[in-house]
C-alpha cells in the first residue's frame, strides 16, 4: 500500500509517486464525511493508488465513527466492489 498523509485542515488525503501528487478530498459536517474527489494523474494511474486513497479515507471515517457519502464516482464504485465498507455508507 502507498504511504498516505492526512491533512485534516485541508480535508485531504495525499500521496506521491514518481514525483506526482495524487489526492482524495472530502467535506466533513454533522457526523458525515462526503468524498468529493479522487485525483490520480494519468502518468501514475493503474497502480491502485486511488483505491488506497479511498480505503484510507474509509478507515479514517470508521475510526471517527462517521458515515460516508461517496459523491465522487470512483469512490462510489470502489465502495460497491468492497462490501466490507457497506456499514459506513450514509
């Protein structure tokens, strides 16, 4: 798994590969975490980085006891493929 940093002030999880940044952005309010974007540059795509970002965000939500709304289509599709995270879905 890729090393991922969490920046709560910016509501973002970030990682880097080959000098390029990838990130997941979210909004948090009223016990809900809304995943808004998952961005991985094409040059570093296909390595599972986006999935690692989503998994890390979901594990954070689980630890915080908040529900998740995956407004980002990638995060929504990833969650559908990983039913072990169904209980987090808002």
